[in-house]
C-alpha cells in the first residue's frame, strides 16, 4: 500500500538525486547578514572613495615632491590613476619623501583599493557558489533535527512552541509549497524546503531520514495521512506528531505511523464549550499550553532522591509518569511509586506573570 502511494506521488526527477547547485530554489539556509548585492557594492564603493580622497590629501600636501606643482585636481587625478593601477606616468614623485610616501602609503592603499573592488565583484558573482557550498555542507551535517511539514496556523504554532522551549532555529526545517510562508519562516532563522511533503524526494532533501522528530501539519486530513505514510516509510525511527481536523481520521494517521495525533477541531470545540461555562478553566489551560509565560507542562527525568516516593508527595505538581514509553496518569496504580528511569510530567512556572482574575 505504501509503495503504491509512493509511486503515485513520485515526480519524474528525484530531487535528492540532483546536484546541490540545482537545489538553490528549493533549499534556503538563512544568513546572519542579509545585505543585498547592491548594498554591498555601494558600501565598498564608498570605502574606495574615502581611500582615494585620503591619498589625494597626502599627495596634495606634498605637492613639491613631484615633477610639477600639483593643484588639488592634479592630486586627485594622480591618486585615481595610481590606485586603479592605470599609471600614465605624466606625474611622478621625484623627491625622497614623495617616493617613500608612494612606497609605504600609496602602494598598500592601491592593494586595498583593488581588494575592495575585485572583492565586491567576486562576492556578487560567487553568491550562487557560496549558497551551493552551504547547502552541500548542511545536507552532510544535518542530524537529529525537527522537520515541520506545513507552515500554516498549526505549523507556525508548533514552531513557536519549539522556539519558546529553547530549541535552536537552525535545528528546525520547514517544508511547504507556499513561498510566501516560507519567507516568513526564513525571517525566523529556519531552514526551508520548497515542495510538498507527500513526495519522498522532498522529504529526503529536508533530512527526514535523519530527523529526530517530524511535525505533520498540513491543511487537510487526507494530505496528513499521505505525508505520514511517506515519512514513516523513509524514517522508521523518527517521532511523528500529526494534526488532524476530524476525530474519525485519527485511526488513519495512527495506522499510517503517527506516534501522536492531535485533533484540532475537537480540541478547539471543547475549549469553546468550556469557555461558556467555566472561562477561568480555559484561561488556565491556555496558560499551561504557553511555554514562554505563566505555567507550562514540562517533562523531566526523576531524581535519584525521588526513586521509591509517591509522585503526589514530590515538590513539583506531577500530572503523570512516563515509564518505558508509556504514560500513566497520577491516579493510576502504576504511578503509585516512582521507579529509576521514569520521567515526570509536571507543572513548571516559567515567569512571574499572574493569571487574570
């Protein structure tokens, strides 16, 4: 079944088989400096102009050291032809002081002038080569990252939660077909891949086979099922967290290989219903789901001094115990005693913000 799905959504050309330079329009790795080539040229031309004027002043103040008395325009002319290595030879230094000035000042300035102009040209012309090498290096080194497939409302919220929980932006890869939303992801410092998550080659160049976790958050349930099938096929060990709108499709995602399934419409509906009766409960739940302020639900390893204790009697407010990958609620018999290697789900205070009254 999975092979048939893969064949159906496989393109004529596998993206992961293309050379790295052919992926310039597919993979984008954000840069810390985002100056445009024109801004780079303008800035370096300004530096070259300042350097030319500085040499002009030095030559002008030593006007008697050349073959003829120099006006300011003569000094500017001499500086321009000297720094640009044109060197017509109609004005030359004749005194010892003027020649020393040319050796120790004008010549190094000439080298700096050429570096400015040639360096700018090379930087602009080799931009694609730089990006190609960056993509090549990233594809070889990316490991244990998180791939978010779909950068709509759910995908953006998932990324915000990851960032608020301390996950580095360069360990998050966003896959989407909309270049506008990918541009917003790039502004957050995220690596982006342009393509559909239903295609195995797109998932491969996003590093899904080496990813630690994959968030499946497309806009439709059928797409979520296809994406989950594709991800599980090429990443058997990755943790897949998928979102589905309707509860009747939950079992399809679980059968497709999702480790966790979040039902977005029913969750929102329950909150809406609670808000009409007990709005403060909804406020508290929203606070618990916001990792960057107020209270948050967190997970930690059990301490050595906590082994054998009842989790209800610990300093933290414990909600559940994770043992061998299984979650046990605090009221279950399995959670009566904390064992070595257990992980605790507890309520953590993140800031000093108070809930509204």
